[in-house]
């Protein structure tokens, strides 16, 4: 699968959203260990912000384009023809 050309998640929108969410997760974890609720919730807000930023970037065209059902069927590998027909 690593060599496939589908590119699921390999877009600027996906990378940016995941990086922001990861930083928020680390911030929340650090403040949870330090028993600082305000810092924990700030980290959780940052984690949610990552999803919002990723969604906005995808809406701006920096994510993977949506495929319709017809395009998805057309791009699927065709079945081999039956022998003897």
C-alpha cells in the first residue's frame, strides 16, 4: 500500500491538522501530569483546533479532492475477462 498513488492523508491539510493536534495532545498531557487544569484544557482546545484548521484547509482545496461514486468505480481495477467467452 505504501506505493499506491491514492495519497490518503498525504496533503498539507492533513499534515497541518495532525501536527497541531499532536502538539495540543502533548501540551494537555504535560499539564495533566503537572496537575494544572487550565493548561490541560488549553491543550485540549489546541487539539480540537487542529481538526478545525485541517477542515478549513481541506475546504480551501489543500486536502484530498472528494471522489464521486462514479469516479470511484471507474478508477477501481477492472475484473479480468472470463476465459472462453
